[in-house]
């Protein structure tokens, strides 16, 4: 019984540090971009999709590990018990483990470039990695200037979906560009929500996150508008004939969106209660993007 009481909290900390649900963030742009490619061209390269998906997970693992390392240098994570650096006490190990994941991810993307005999995809992903580094990496640390959500939007929206679409078709698409706006917003919401419970730590470390800049109440109101824009844009693109009607399936994720906005509105200034809102945002992102991609896939059939 004693062993269970001791190990259970440690298990929870490790799971919080590894963040398994967050890896859907890496997969959804690949899923949506590939689904659009199939809808428009009836082309599907299974090996490319599988390789890209695994590579994306490895690259996101690098991003998460390196962010823990860089945050440990500023002291912003001193109260974050589920930081991998704090859990292991070995910053160098986490740094190099992250680099191994990055190398494996880029090898996968290089394989796709070799199959295509085209360096476009690896070029786009290298740009994504560069943006990811500037988020927390010195000397940039743009996340500390409140620019993280913008970086997130472009890296996981237009760039990632554009790369996924190109990996299937070796071409570009207006439809994929429109979808990338929706996926980019949905992804940025997760990062936006991650700041609500750590305002004091951010201020102490000099991090000017959007929540620090405008306050939790205004941020909660802004969250509602941005969350609603996911569905408003989907409807607009359907009405304009850019998206097939099937993409309205994404509206089935509205209960998660409503739960997120309601939860943050009620608890925006209570860190212990609002700390889980980023995981609700992950649910919004996962289900809205999964169903959006399914809509494109059904339209292809």
C-alpha cells in the first residue's frame, strides 16, 4: 500500500511531463493535409503519410524536451514539478535526448524528400523547426515576448499542412491553405490556454505572454472569439464553395469548445481550477481537426 501511495504521484508527474495527449498536435496537420490531397486528387501514399506522422511526433518530442531545457535556464519552471529537467535533475540528458528525436524526425522527412526527389518538404519542415527554436531558444526566446501563439499558428497551420499536402501531391492548394488557417488557430488555442494558470511565474521570469499582457479576464473573452472562429471560418468556407459540405462534421466538436470557453470564463483567475483548460483545448483541437479531415476524406469518396 505504501509503495502504491508513493509511486502513483510520480507516475502522474511523469505522464504530465511526457504529455501523451499533446502529440495529437503533431498528427492533425498531417491528417488534414493528406485528407485534402485525397479529396482533390484521389492520391494517397500510405508510406509517406506513415513516415510523416512518425517524424512529426519525433520533432514535437524534440520541441517539448528542448523547451523544458530552455525554461530551466530562465527559472520559469522552478515550480513546475512535471518538468522533465526537474524530474530527472539532468538538463544535459534531456537536451541531447531531444536532439536525438530531432535527428530521427528529420531523417523521416529526408526519406520523403528522397522518394519525391524534391527538397521542398524538408525545406518547409526545417523552417518549422527554426520557428520552434525561436519560441524558447536563446537568444530569441520569442515566447517570452508573447509571440508564441503566432509562431504556433504558422508552424502547425500553413507550413505543416502545406508540407503534408505537398508530400502527397508535389503541388499546392487553395483548399489546404484555407484549412491551415483553421488548424493553426485550433493549435494556437492550446498554447494560449497553457498560460492562464502560470501568470505569477511568467511575470517573475519576465515572460510577457498574452495572458500577462491583457489579463485573465480579457484573455478569457478573447478565447471565446478565437474558439468560435474555428467554426465560423469552416461555415464560411463551405458557403463560399472552398470546402465540401462534409467538413461541417467538425461542428460535432462544439460541445468541447463550449466546455472550454465556459470553464475558462468561470475560472480564469483561479490557477488551481483553470490549469486543466489546455487539455480541454487539446480535445477541441483533436476532435475539430479529426472531423474536418474526415469531411474532406468523405468528399473524396
